[in-house]
C-alpha cells in the first residue's frame, strides 16, 4: 500500500506477488520492491504504476537498498546466497554478483558515503564489500544465529548488527573486531 503522509490518503496498492522488502529511491519518486518471484519491481511512488522489473536472482529477493551517493545503483540480497549490484536505470545491463555468503542474504545496506556495502546472512556473518572494486574487505563473525540487520554509524566508525539473538552487536568498521560491551558507548563518542 502507498499512502500520502500529508493528507493520509491511500494512493495505491501494488504487486500481486509477495513483497519481501522495499526501498525508496533517493528522490522519492520510485519504490523498489523485492519479491518472492525472484524479481525487483520498480513502481511510480505517486501513481502506484509498475515502471520496470529486473530479473536475475535464482530465489526470493529478501533485501534491497539504494546507494546514497549514486542514484543509479541498487543492491539486493536473496535466498540464493548472493548480493547483486544493479544499474536499475538500465534493465538490459546484467547485475554484478557478489558471492561469499553460504546461506541466504537477509539484509543489505550502504555506508553513508556509499563506499562500503554491508550484507548480513543466514550464515551468521556480516560481509563488508568495497563498492568501487566489489572486493570483499572482510567478514564480521560472532553472531550465534542468522543476522537480519546491519547498519553503520553516520561517521562510519562503527557497524551495528542484530541477529536472531535479542541483542545488538557493535563492531569497529575499520577492522573485523567486535567492540567490548562495556566500552562501545565510549568508543562511539570518541569517533570524529
């Protein structure tokens, strides 16, 4: 469902397929949805009309994120254990495939500067990818189960993640090192 915030009016209902994830483009005019039908669909956020569709994953799309610095770039994660980087403005262009997770990818997120892509998976791991070279920088390990969410602080000094277990984990973004529970607030406050 798409709603207008100002007047609380319902704009449109979209998609016949099960939607697993969604994100708005930087300019707010496009809503991207990841489906159980292995597709990414792009909807006009004002009218609810389907604009375009990307295919390429081999299983349900579980995660989706637009780059904060390049409005053409979109990242997705899937039950097929891959992360894919798309130029969503050119649907004829094949995605770049990032392999490294041994189980489903449940979340993808870009760092605020767009230089790092984070992926969180069913393999209990968080991977940090360089968006320029698409090389894996390193892997964060320590969760006891599936990792569902990952984000970085605005200054990009820390990475925060949450898995099935009921607590957050805090990591230094520059190294594959978890921050001591009793000191993470101090570490966060010391960052520039």
